[in-house]
C-alpha cells in the first residue's frame, strides 16, 4: 500500500499564500535569489525561441520537415555529452563562471540563428546552443547541490522550475507576436530580442558568491599527494556507483513523459480523436498552471529518501492512469473526447510534478557530496538521453493503439516502482548504518 502524505503547517494560516508569495518567501537565500531572478529573465528569451523555432526553420531558413527533425535531434544528442562535461568541470573549476559562460553562449547562439541560411549553418548553431544549455543545466544542479542541503535543495529546484514555467509562458506569448506578423524580419527581430533577454538574465549570475565554487586546488602539493587525490576522485566517481546509475536510468525512462506531452499528445489529439486541435494549447496551458501552483508544495519533504520513493511510485500510478485515459478519448464523441483528454492531461501534469520532486530528492541525497558536479552531470546526461529517445518511443507506441498506450503505462509503472525500490534499499542501508 502506498501512502502519500502531504506535509502541512502545525497552525493553519487564515489566508493561503499565492504562488508568487510562496516563491518570494523561498528566495530569502542570496544564492537562490540570484538563480531565480536570472531564470525569470533568461527563460523569457527561451520561451520566445521555443515558440518560433520550428516555423523559423521552415518558413525563413527554408528547411524541410526532415531537416528540422535532424537539427533538433542533433542538438539533443550533443547535449548528452555536454551534460556530463558540465558536471565534471563544475567539480574542478569555478561553477559560477562556468554557468555564466555556458549561459552567455546560449544567448549568443539564439542571436546567431539570425545568420542561419542553410541546413549546415542551422545544424551547427543548434548543436552549440544544445551543448551550452545542457552544460549550463548540469552546472546549475551542481551549484544547487553545493549551496544547499536537505530540504533546501529540493525547494530550490522546485522554485526554479516554477519560475521557469512562468517565464516560458510569458516568452511564448511574446513569440506569438512574431507568428501573428509572419514576416522574415519579424522572426529575426524576435530571435534577436530573445537572445538579448537571455543575456540580460545571464548578467545577474555575476552576483553569485564564491561559496558555490568547487574547493580550490592545493598549490604546492607533491606528486604522490596529487595522485592520491586523483585516485580518491576516481573511487568516488558516479560510474562506480551502480545504485546511482540505476536511479539515473530509471529517471530517464520516466522522463519520456515529457516527450509524450510535447510530441505524442498533440499528435494523438489531432489524428486519433474527435477533439478540436485547439485543445492542444489548452492542455499545455493546464500543465503550466499545475506546475506553477503545485510544484513547490508537493516537493516538500522529498529530501527524505523514503518519501521521495513513495512520491515517485505515486507518480507512476497516476501516469499509467493518464495513458489509459488518453487512449479512451479515441473513438468517442467530441464532448467526451475533450473531457477525457482534459482529465488525462491533469493527471499527467500531477504525475510530472511528483516525479520531478522525487527525482530531485533522490538525485541529491544519493550523490556523493564530495563530487556533486560529477553526479549531477550523470543524472542530467541520463535525462538528455531519455529526451533524445522520447520522440521515437512515443511515436512508435502511438502507432499501435491500445497496445502502445498500455505499453507506455507499464513502462512508467516499472520505472517508478524501480525507483521506489532503490529508495527503500537506500533508506534501509542508512538506517542500519546509523
């Protein structure tokens, strides 16, 4: 029996704080404040880019649908190695300078899309931006792991995700202006604006304190001592930690639910249900609202390993139910299809929120605190692999109707309960050690 207990305050307050008030109360820490403000500004630029990128490639650059798919796939592929590299570098050099450099490169890359005139140039720029984004994300995770402990780490990650959704929603609305105008100059102008906004957000990272950096290297250490340090680092490597590798792999599998939301659900609504295609936008808005309102409160307590496992297990159950509801929307009337799809999208959104909360808690708590960057790099790399494979897995599943949706449901259940099993064993091991 799975129990999911939501923590509440001992004394209820007369008024429930709004999401904005909760975020404001959560960023009293100077490190989190800088990260939140930088994310809030920079991700507006990212939201603009996500809104116009596909149409810009096809209408302005003149790429075919196949070429666009190759560009996006290559961008995800280079992100796999960049995630690992970003985490490794964050354990050896200044993490704040690395984050600033990677983020600035992403912003310049957005502006660089204006100069893309062919498949080759678009591919090159996309790979640079994809690598910089993935490396920056792994570095940011290393900073969070080093700057916070326990519940504060998961809270920081939840707050940042909430702010990211708010910023991308604003950016998407701004990107829609270019779509309304529809001219090449409008597309290029909005991309330059996106890059400038992204760079403005990056500038705030200069305020990060030196405490988020890796410990400085010892100067004057003899060869034998340096060799011992290197050997110790290798011994602590996440590649020698089967439990963490299994956690990362299972989290990557469950992360395919993002591909389901971004690729599978829109295709399913448009081609396999009687619901209007405009429902795709409603589903995306519903997901954003759920994340903004519930990500922070439902992430509380997931720094506890056992609770993180339980939360993830519940996410698997809810996600499996969402898959079956999505399928049930096919072959029904318009009203029934719309209702079933909205309920499925709501369940999907809550499964996403819970899975992220549980994954963050376990990725931080099961990592070696001596080399947080290496561990967060591996975790981010696994997620990048899942993101790269998600479109293939999802489209293949949808082609098989009920069998495909049932297969997705089983996949999510196995990934979630596998993660819960890892959490149970880790909790028992810690209890025995204590």
